[in-house]
């Protein structure tokens, strides 16, 4: 996955520790999303919230990271993103 700099050199220790925890949570979130998509095949973030235990916002934040890593993609129908319930449908690659 893409490396993000979550803190600056001038940030206090508490910010550094919080950033380290955020990285751990992100990995766990990604694992849960991928496992869910592999099990169900295709889903929207709203659908994934019911089975991953994550909020829609948490799922939405991780999907672009997973997309850049080549682990998920948006389902296409006729060259257009598949939309269900107002949200894009995703699948594991």
C-alpha cells in the first residue's frame, strides 16, 4: 500500500503514537473489507458495514487504498460503474 506521512517532525509524541495506532487500524480495516468482499463477491460500502463491523466512512476511506494496491476494483457494466443504493459496487481482485 501507499505510504502516507501522518505526522510531522515537529508534532508532539502523542501525535506520533496516535499515527502509529491509525496505521494498525487501517491494516485491520483493509483485511476485514477484503475478507468480506471475497466472501460475498460484490458489495457497496453500506452493505459491507453490516458484515465488517466498520462504519460506512471507515469502509469508504479504505477502498481507495485497496484500489491503489490492486486488491479491489469497482464493478463495471458496459463501461460504467455499477451503482446500487446510490453507491458504487466493489469486488476483490
